[in-house]
C-alpha cells in the first residue's frame, strides 16, 4: 500500500533518538519509520515533504493551558506586552479610547513587577478610565486590578469583609485599593459582561490556530467550569467537537468547586459523560490546592518572610481542606478520574502527594495518572515521592528563570534555602519522575520552544541573565520528551507522543534541527509545519 504522506531528507526524533530520516503516513497513522527503505512506499498519489535537514518530531502537547480565556483576552484589553506602569496605563487608555461603546473595560495580562509591591491602585485606573468600570486580571490570574467604578458597582466598601479564599488589598485607613487577590476577584468578576456562546467558540478556534502554529496538537484544558469570572468553555468544546472544527485532541479537567465537598462528585460523573465527544474528553478533575507565591497565597510548610527577612505568621492558603483532600482524591480515583492538582508551594505539593498516596493504599494500582502542576517550591524530601507514587510532575518551564517577578516579588519572601528548591526539574528527572510540560497560557506564552529553551538553559530567551539554579537544568532530549511523550502520557493519549509505526500522525516539522546548534539558540527555533492525524493544520509561509 502506498503512503499518503512521506517525510524524508532530515532527522526524525524517535524513541531511540535521531536514528531515522524518513516517515510514511497512511490515513491518520504512521505506517513506517526508517531510512531509504521507506521510500518504497511512495506512489503516484503520495505527497512528499522534503525536510531539508529540519527536525521532524511528535506534536507538542500542553498539559496545562486555558485556551478559551486566552482567546477572549486577545480580543480585549491585552496588556501582556506592557512592561512598565506607564506602558500599561497607556495601553488601557488606548483600548478605552478605541472602544467607546464598551460598557466595561476587560482583558488583562499585566505584569506585577511593573508596580510597587505588585499591587497597583484604583486611582491609577481612575485617571485613564474614570467613567466606566475596569476589570483587569494580572498575568498569573490570581489577582485583578479594578477602578473605583467597578468597586462601586460590586458594592465593595471598607466594610466588606475579606472572603475566606482571598483578600482586598487596603490602604492604611482600611479602604480597598483596587487590587483584588484570589477569591476577592469574584466580587467584580461575576458582574462583568458574560461572553456569548459564539464569542467563546470564536475564542477557542482563534486559540487553536495559535497553538497549532506553535506545533501543539493536543492539550489539557486545566479549568472546565466557572471560576472567578472565568466562564465555562465546555459548550465551545462540544460544539467544535461535533462540527469537526476541533482539530486538536483535548482533555478537559473539570473544575472542583473548592467551596463544596464530596457531594459534587456525582455531578462530576454526569459532566464527564455529557462532555465527552469526539476529540474532546472531560476525564480529569482540577483541584486547586493553593495560590501563588507573589501574593503570599502559595501554601508553604514554613512561614513567608517579610521585607526584612523575618518570619511572618503567613503560611499561605489551602483552598481545599488538607484533612479532607485524601478522601476526595481516593473517591475520584476509584471512579476512574485523573486528578490534576494546582500545587505551587511545598505544603500544597506535600498535601497532593499525601492524597495520591492515600488513594493508592485504598484502591491499589490504577491507570488514572495523577499529575501535579506548577511545582514552584518542592521540599527535597518530596522529590522522590513522585516516582514512587506514579505521580507526574507537570512543569511550566518558562517560569524557571531570573526575571523581575522572581527576583523582586518571590525570592526575598521565600528566603535563600526555599528559593533553591524552586522548579526542581533536574532533581525530579534524576529521581525517576515522569515530566509533562505545559504553559498555563494566558499566564505565560504557550510556545513550547520557548519553554524548552528555559528548561535547558534556565535563562529567559527574552531577558538573558544569570542562570537560575543551574543544577536543575535538563538536556534537550528530556525537555522535548516532557512536551511530547510526557504530556501525551498525562493526557492518556497513548497513540501519540512518539514517532513510531502505528501511532497517530500528530507531527511537527521545525525550521531547523536544534540538536545541531548551541543550547543558547534553542529559543530561536520556529515551527514550520504541524500535522494532526496526517492532516496539515499549520504551515509557515516560508515552509
């Protein structure tokens, strides 16, 4: 049988290394991997792709991403490119002036390091948008900046108590400053105008085009539900899965409502059935255990430090009761759900691993493949537990570099010992842990090649500086594996993630072979072509 598609003339990354130079595809699957002998499958209808020395590898997979909110933000007040307070405010003013009919100014993505202490004030926004409410989540989406009009509409005053899972930043007199942390975001977020189903579908498809252009063929949506003003993307996924416009393979992580307990599990079972169609399967459950270090809500074993380096009374926030978490995870595991944990601080990481251990003891071995995302601070005692428990380490490599948010808002408040436990990719890999990789987009860029650059170099491709914890660097093969086979494992997409005969033909052609260049140049690599099931879903103009 002749192949429909033949890649030839370049290195192919297989599980055995770059040992092949040709790959044949028939229908949606790889039918042969090898060298000159594969050319025998060429027929009159075979499309031949000349790699011309460029690397062919499995499609990248993002194991933790939020495409629909990202797609929506791209069409709103997008602040991701602003680096200073002045640039940020100018961008808000420009957007408001360009959209005089918008009832609300929404969007987000601003950088905390642009403002003193990472907490801008309502007065700054009032000066550029005095007449309409403004709601702008920051880059990590664990806090939001609002103006006086938004606070007024939400009924937030000095007398409004902080919610259990967040806080209103306040001035010396107790007045809210316009910065909402964690659960306090919902006070304003829930009254912002909702996107329409058509808006969410358009956002999904826009995001999908962007992800395909970055070589991403599959992902796990880390929040399928409603949370802090973020709208449920499930209807958009189902619509796209049913009409064929969903070309990626997607796993949905159903949101665990942290204000409720085990009584929600039957609802999750029903949603898993209702929300699985075609290339979309809602088979995971997202459990957000803590917040982020920059605002003091990442859950730590020992207290945060203050600006003077002295211990405070704050150990962060556990959004789900650690005493009840093992029972929740055990029941979810018994029902065949994968547990996808947001675990950023060392106490949250330990709580998640303790819960996985409880599930293993109660239920025995299973193929539910729990994974822990973010892993900013991991106590050394917990590093070997990942491999022992079969818990995947879901890393966001772009964050593992020196940059202002790290150097000004994180390291001083962790202290030198804990700061050295951050993003321990090398230690996890050396302990036998399986690494998967993701971006958390729109929190950070979804470009896998930028993440791979940081995983290998521990230096930002945009702002090169000192190497961040050089012992935690991993090599290029390990970084590529995390973004391919590792994430495919986390996504239960066992027919993907490697170039081998019989696998689905989810493939990426790069514009070069990064193995032939310096490690410092990995971030210059771009995607030339992307294929899902043998169908080309992206081609760069020069390809």
